C-alpha cells in the first residue's frame, strides 16, 4: 500500500483516482501531477515502483495539501471572522456564506426545524 503525504492510497484503484484521496488534490491536479512525473494514469496504486512513489512525493511538495491546506483554510475563515466582514459574520452565525437562500433551505446549517404546537405528522 502506497503512503503519500500521510495518506494511505487505496491499492486497487488507478493512480489517477488514488491520489485524489489526498486532501487538496482533485482530478485536474492529479492529471497534472501524473504528466509531470511521467506516470501513466492507468497504473494501479499497488503496481507503483518505489521510484514512482518517490517522484510523486517530490512533485506533491510543490502543492499545498493535507494539514497545511486545512490550516490555511481555517486561518482564512478566522481572518474573515476577525475583521467582521459579511462573510465572516455569516460564518459566525453558522448561516450560508455564498448567497444561498435561507427561508426554505439551509437546514444543514440551521439545524432541524423548531416544533410547532399542535402540529402532528
């Protein structure tokens, strides 16, 4: 099993899909990384050689992934909250940030609807 950037990649998947299990790597960046390293996207993770794994790790050092990316996102949200901008206030109130409507939707953010007296299922 290949362990890259602190993540165990699923060994039966194609490498193109396997490295997308790393936080911050999607399909597009996965293809870009494989082109840079010269690894075929059709190779399974279990069939990678040590040399190919080392090349992937070296290429991933140029990208912001996993813990570093999570820390950056958390600090960015903290900065928005600290300066009390509109988006920061929406984060504080746990409401949708990107302009979604809230009258009928946003149940994930707002939680379950409050019970109304006298209403049954």
